[in-house]
């Protein structure tokens, strides 16, 4: 019998999608839900479910080892801006291993790739391998081409092409995965605030609407973590803030609740397009 697989879960619908994919593959799941983030429906999808703080790395490892997991996936959103709240040291009390990582290993570079790579290394030292987070959800990756009924306009297609070299450079620098453009001008770029907050900002800056959101993976994307993800909430946010096109990198962006997402896009007149970056080059 295969050993159970770990699932370290932040917020949003992606951990639910991951758990269903694991169960469909016959895997037993040891879930570790990050407090204040995980979906309340997740425990019912796991064989074992425990909670931990977002900087309690030692507890993550102890729980996975206690229940026999030697591989794990880490997915879901974490509200990174809270790490800079005035009371962050009260809200997020690290355990010893988490403190050593945060204040020693990554003290000079706390961009997502640096932090998550350090987490993966710490787990590997304890005999737990962090695996490709798309292994059990391959059917939910973005396909190339127009994905809904609404087709992009010529202007929107030109905006996509304009945005690609810029967002690739952003990815090289590990700044963010999304950019908002209109009429070949950058409206907003994503940083620590995350995609939803960036969409709000783009809408406030481009009040005439009609802008395009482009979301891609980093050029050297580590598929174990921080894989770009969109879902129905993304479409609702785009509609609320007057965007009219969503361009996603084919094969590298996860679509959560794909059918619902595309139905909403059609309803709101938003074009959803999968871009094959190899062909675009």
C-alpha cells in the first residue's frame, strides 16, 4: 500500500481541487490546514486533518511524519500582506524551525521563490519530498486558444503581445505573475498584494475599463509551489473592475472550477484566452 500523501493547504479552492484529484488517484491524504486560511470543506476530503500556523514549519513536518507522509503538496493562498501588519509577531508566532528559516536562512531574500525553496529544503532534510503541485490536477491546466464564447478583439490581442516581454521580465525578478494593460500601456503590475488586490487597483486606475489581465508562470517556474491560479472569483473581480480580457499561459496556469469560470466569463462578456508562449516567441 502506498504511504499517505501530505497536503499543506492555504486558502481558496485549489486545495479542494488538489484533494479531490488525490482521492481520485486512490491516495490517502494527511491534510495540514493553515489556520485562518483553509476552506472549511477541506477536512472532510482528508483521511487525517490537523491545523498549524503559517510559520510553524516544525509542526508541519512533525504532523506529516507522524502520519507517515513522505511526499507532500503545498497549495493555496496565503495573505502575505499580513506579514507586515503591526501585530504580526502576535498573530504569527513561529515555532523554532520556522523562526530559524525566517530570521536566518531567508533574512536577505524573502521573495516567494527563496522562501518556498527553503521550506522545501527543510522538509527534504526531514525525509519529506515536496512534489509537483499539478501532478494530480493536470486536467485543470489552461489549454491554448480561445476558451469561452467571447473572442478577444484585435486591440486586446495587441495588448497581450505587448505585455508578454514585460511580464516575463517580472517573472525573472520574482516580482509577480500578473500585469494589467490597455492600449499598449501598463496599468498595474502584481506584487505582494496578490491578483485580486491588483485587479482592484487596475480598475481604479483605468476607470474607462476595457483593460486586459495577462497572467503567466515565471520563466523558470518551479511547479512545486506558487503555480499561477485563476477561478470564478477572478472573473467576478475582473467584471467588477471593468476588465474585458483574461490571457493565461497555456499549460502553466491552473483553472479552478473551469466550467463555472468560463460560464461567468461568457455572461460578463470577458474573453478568456490560453497563450502558448513557445508559439508566441
